[in-house]
C-alpha cells in the first residue's frame, strides 16, 4: 500500500480539508488555488490510496498510519488568528482561513478524529440493527426489488463506455508525448527513489511548470470523462432507489446491503498496474502512477452515491427549493438571479448541520441551513482575484458599514450578542473581512467546543459582498 511519505505537502493540506468534510470549492478557497488544481490533487490522492471515490478516500484515510501521515495538517483549524486571517476567497489572497485563537488549532484535530469516529459508529449501528432482521428480510421480498447485475452488457452501452475509455487513452498518449519531448529537450534531473530504488526523473524550473500545467489539465479532463463513465454505468445498472416507504427495519437492512455492495466492489489493496487504463507521469513524484477507470471502480462509486442519497433523502424532503431561492435573491438584492439546486452537504463549521447548496451562473454557491432555512454561507468562484479600479475603491469606514448592514440584516442574533462577541477585521489585497466571533464563551461539552459560532462577511474594495459565513444563528 502507498506509504505515508508519498503524500506531498500540498496533498496533505488537501487531505486535511477532505476529512473536514469540505467541498472541492471550499478546499480551493482555503488553499488559494483553482478548482481544477484541487481536482488534480484529489486524483493523485485517490491513485495513491488505490480508491475511486471521495467516500472510499475518507474511510481509508481514517486508518491510523495514513492519519499519522497527515497529522500536522489535521491539527490545523480552518480558523486562524487575526494576523493570519483570510478566509473563503480565491486567488492572490495568501491565507484563506478565518481568524481564531491558537489554542483551538490542536482542538480541531480532535474534531476531525471525532467526525471519522462518528462515521464509523453510524456504519456499525446500521450493521448491528440490520443483523436483527437478517433472518426475516430478503431483498427479493421488497416492493422495489433490487436488480441483479448481469455480466452481459448491451452492445450499445459497452460502446459508449469504450468510447469514453478510448478518449482517456488518447489524452494520456498526448500527455506522454509532451513528457518525452520535454524529457529530451528540457531541464530534467535523474535520480533513484531512496525507498524503492526505482529510477525517477524530475523536471525543473520552466520545464516543471509546463509539464505540471499539462498534468493538471489532463486530470481535469480525465475527471470529467470518469464522471461521464460512472453515469453511463449507473444508467446501465439502474439500481433500485432506497425504499423509504418501507419499515425502518427494512430501510436499515437495505442500507446494510448497500454498504456490503460498496465494500465488495471497492478496492482495498494496492493498485494493480495491469488494471490501469494507462500510466501517467507525476511531475511531483518523478515517476509514473496508474490511472484506473473500469466497471469495478464505477460500481464502487455508484453504491457510494446511493449511500449518500440515502443519507440526504430525509433532509432533501424538508427542503423548499423555491422558498430558498427566493430568499437568496432577496438577501443578495438580485431578483433575477438564476439559481440551480446542487446537493445536500454538511456545513463545514457546524458539526452535524446540513445545508441545501445552490449555485448561480457564475459558479458562486449559496448554502441554506436545512433546519432553519437561513442563508449560512456564500462561496465565490474566483478564477483570479479581481482588480478593483482606484476610482471604485471605498474607504474602510464605508466597507465596515456595508459589512455591518449585511450582517445585521441576515442575523437575528447579532444585535443581542454583539456586546459579548469578539470583533475582528482585516484586509488582504482588495478584500476585507469583518468577523463577530463567540469564542469568548466556554463551549465545553457542546458540539461547538472545537469551533465556536461566528459570523463573517467578506467585502471587496468596491463594496461588493463576496463571502459570508454565519453559524451564529445555528446554536440553541
């Protein structure tokens, strides 16, 4: 299996945030990189772990030796002290995290471990409850029977999947041609892996930059094609939806069935190069890594999707999408804003809370808490940090007023709590952050112990609000 030291520093940073339950876009904002760069690092992490999905990666990373390999990052909080503040903005901002006392950095590592423990506990509880009904339950007795997967695939479906795989092979071949050309004519250094003795070569300076950019683009394209491959496979499989109208016992047993399917078809050992669709040169490692895209991986991903759909189904039933979208348009002051529902996902800074996520045409995301139907997060989609003309730049007093007005309008609790909250403000380039933090209170023994509630508004120098985080209105 992949050894811990094979994760690069940047990969460890991505892993830390992956285990915190952050989305790709949140990770990109935290690290100050593009979305496709995060996808590139995740692809490398999946390859090194020998997994094909986010769910598998989180489960495998909960193993002690892998957690130790990322120990330093996992102990970092997503919130930092005021002089290191940054937060949820992309581009030229060096630090993307929210200011917080240093004493909370170690505590956040405990939060991550607790989250992993909770995931395992949920699985074990489902397994134990399902066992009580194992003798009475049979998937074939259910009103919505589980379809057995045939080993024979319709020619048309095979053709569609093979067409996707052929596109991936072609992309890998084109990338390899560029690698060999740069290897022959560029700046390259040859050596041996100190652990395995394997011959490796690493590019330097401009040669490295060229190959790294091509590698990122390659994995971006492969990720898109892999998602299409999984979708084609799932359309072919047509798995039975989760039977939510049956008894709770049958629900639990069916969930156990999904877990067993995922376990049986999700690889747990080393990647076998013989199963690879191709070997891809990794410019950071200086060696070739296998890229595996096949029906086994697709089935694993499909059952992972079904488990996630089961988890979010009860919450999704409580979401009023029309009302949420109307509220977002009102809060942003954009009555014509076009929004699309994306998914149900956990709120990064609120343990156990979930939000309905919507996006607009620019890629900006808006998260609405399922329980309270309040806007709790706004995440921009900056490809580069915007340059604000000097003529449009507002004074600090004006920006402070914009942030306070927005915060007061959208937080019922701010006015009552402001006298006991810790207020901080700081600017990074053309964006300023204004934060009201409740870490002045002792939260020991509560879900907020590791990350107390806070409200933060990010405002561009021209007065445009681009980020918003509010857990101040979520605690009881």
